[in-house]
């Protein structure tokens, strides 16, 4: 009789039926896991190429891009102030020529120190004016490209000026220092010429030279 009742209960969709036997709990079935095929290992070169294709850049590439950006920015800065840079180089050439020409006269003068002092009075005034222009041009530049060369040249010029004296023309290094400085000026003139011709460089049209 009990089995008939249970059968009826199953037919009616009822789940509760006491058969007097222990119930068996069935574990829920898990969905089968899909196994991905193992990915082949990539060499460092292949990994780097894949990252580059995906748009990633390593630190060396980023550093190179940053330097290139700074270099272009500095050259645009110089092109905007091209006239001032050219004027400064021309002034230094003139001062080198004056020192080279007058130095032998100081040693031959009756009073070498007096002869040198007469020369240096105007020379020092011009040097001070040149220092002001140099500081003005260096104020906003990054000094990693053409301006870095300009810094090196100007330091050599300052060293020469510090060595000037009544007997400088007799020093072996005097003529050499003059020649080396002119070589540096030639290199900088070429740099300025290249910057002037570079049409990719953008000039700041709002810039106004200081008076």
C-alpha cells in the first residue's frame, strides 16, 4: 500500500514520501571545465615585439622619445631667438680678434701692465654686456643639444678671458686657445644654419626680444 502511495506521489510531482529507507543525496553535477591548450612560451625578443605591436613601449624607447622631444623643443627655442644667438657668436669672434691683435703690443710696451689695463677697460665692459646676453639666452633653454655646445664654448671663452694679462702673448697656450675657440664657433655657426633651414621647427610668433 505504501509503495502505491509513493508512486502516486511521484506521478503528482510530490517529493515527500517516507519509504522508511534512508534517502540518498545526489551531488550536483558540475559543468565540465573547458581546457585551454597550453600556450607556447615566447622568447624575450618575441615578447618585446608583441608588446610593441600592442602599443606598449619599454623605458628605453620612452627615454629616447622624451630626449627627442626635448631636443626639438630646444631647437625651436633657439630658432625663435636665432638673431640673438648669431649676434652673440659674432661678438665673441670680434672680442677674440681684438685680444689676439692687441696681446703682442702689451708685452712690447714700455709699461706692459698699463698697456693691458688700457685694453681691458673696454674689453671688460663688452664682456659684461655679453654675459648678460648669454644668461638671457640660457634662461629658458634645456641645454641638451646646440645650447650644450654653446655652454662649453662660453666656458672656454671665460677661461681665456681669465688668463689674459700683459705677458699672455708669450704663452704657448694662448694661440692654441684662440684657435680652438674659433673652431667651436664654426661648429655653432653650422648648427644655427641647420636650425634656420629646418622647416619642421615651429617659431614662437609671440616672442619679443628684450631691449
